[in-house]
C-alpha cells in the first residue's frame, strides 16, 4: 500500500507527461468505480487503488488524465491511452500491464 501523498505525486508526474493540469486530486472511497473526472478538471480516485499494483494504478490514473483532454471514450481517447500504455510497457522491461479487475473499462472507470 502506498500513501495518498505518493499516489498524488504519481498523478502529477504522469500529468506532466501527458501534458494536462488537473486542478484538484482527491482520494476517497468510491463504490463502483476506480476514478472519475469532472469537467472542471477535478480528479477523484478510489482509495482501494492505493493497495493495487503499480501497473493498475498507472492505468487508472492515465485513464482519468486523458479525460482532461478527451471527455469521452472515443477513438482519439482510446488510441492515446494505448500509446501511453505501450510506452509504459517499453520502459518497464517489456512487462505486460495486467488488466486486473477491469472487466469492462467503460463501466468501471468513468
Ligand atoms: Zn473513462
């Protein structure tokens, strides 16, 4: 488990990489989702993510950050998500990102 501060730092680091500026980052208990993104740039992440593997956190953070660029799950959103996930795999000794507990991404992450 990592500290919420650590998690927020990861979000900010990744945000720089993606080129977005989240206005607020919140961590709280969410019932059905791992994250949400408001139109005003406020990101909220589920507390249980602090217990998840780095790859899982990365994916959830990235997903919400990209919503600051694209507020939907359209073609551009998905191809950009793909690009960053691939980039991460490459810089990670070719280890694959596990699609852990995200049977339907569009429903679990908004
Ligand atoms: Zn989403």
